[in-house]
């Protein structure tokens, strides 16, 4: 019970801080606000809602720490909605650690109670993530993520390795992600080590005016475990 109360206090304080930033810090550089539009919402080899997705985000950073929110909203009749809260720390753009609270505000879901953090009945998924962002001399990225509390009763683990690079016109990233055992990444109920996310992403920034450009991305993604392939196009504003 004490743990649930602590989690609620942290989240309420975080939301208050975020609202303050929205009201008073819109012109300050630590504040970030934007939206992505993608042809398909594919995350770690999983497809969500089989639909194009609108994905807004907002964050505030101070001294390496950041507090933000990210959402995803389907454009089909599935009415898939996701609203995440993220608290993180970035060390010199090389190493990151953060905690993400994933929540899915679907009115047809019996667990659609945002302030319910009871371990057995909550609709929240809390995940801890550590990442290495690479350097100019060593452009290799690594991610380790673990769902440690909430609706994921399998305590799913995911890890990913990637390589980033840049040409005169494009940025690119190739990656491979896997899970060591059963969990949300293996919806067929299988167990054991499985590669679930292999792909490549290319980003091209298209100048529109002297002060505005439009990032356009294309991602080819394969999930070997489920034997499915995706090609995703996205734009960022």
C-alpha cells in the first residue's frame, strides 16, 4: 500500500511540473513539443492497431534530467490510444536511464482507472530502461529494458543493439532486438530466446523554408519470431 501511495505522489508531482512548464516555459529552449505521423505504429517488432498513428510528445529538460509525455492515437475503428509519462536522465548524450509509465486510456477497458496502481488490477505498465547512445568514434547503440511493475505479469525483458551513421543526405540506423524469454514480445505464448525486431531506418531532412525543414523517415522492420514484415513511413513536426 505504501508503494502505491509513493508512486501516485511521484506521478501527480510530475504532471503538475509538466503543466507548469506548458503554461510558463513555452519559449524556453529546455521545452520540446512536437508530433509525428507514421503509416503504422510498430514498436519493438509489435504492431499496434494495424493503422496509421498520430504521435504527439512534450518534454522539459533541466541539467540532464527530463520529464515528458508521449502519446499514440490510431486512425481506424480500433480506437487505440496510448499516453505515456517518462522521467529520465541523459548523461552527455551518451548514456541514458529512464522510467516509463505506459497507459492505454480505452473506455472499454475495465482497467481504465489512471490512478489505480494496485499491482494486481492496474492498467499501467512501468518499465525501466538503460541505454548507450554511442559516440562519434564508436557509433553503436544499446538498449536494455525491463517491465518491473504493473499489468505485465511476465516482467518482460528486451534488449537491442544498433549502429548509426550519416551520409551527405541521410541519417541511418540498423538494429536488432531480442527477448530472453516469455512475455509481451512473444504473444503466441512461446518461451526462450527470440529475435523479435530487425530493421533499418533512414531519415532525410527536407528543407521547406529558410527556417523550417521536414524530417522524413522510412523504416523496414522484420519480426523473425512472428514471421512478419513492415515498411513504415513517417514525418515529424
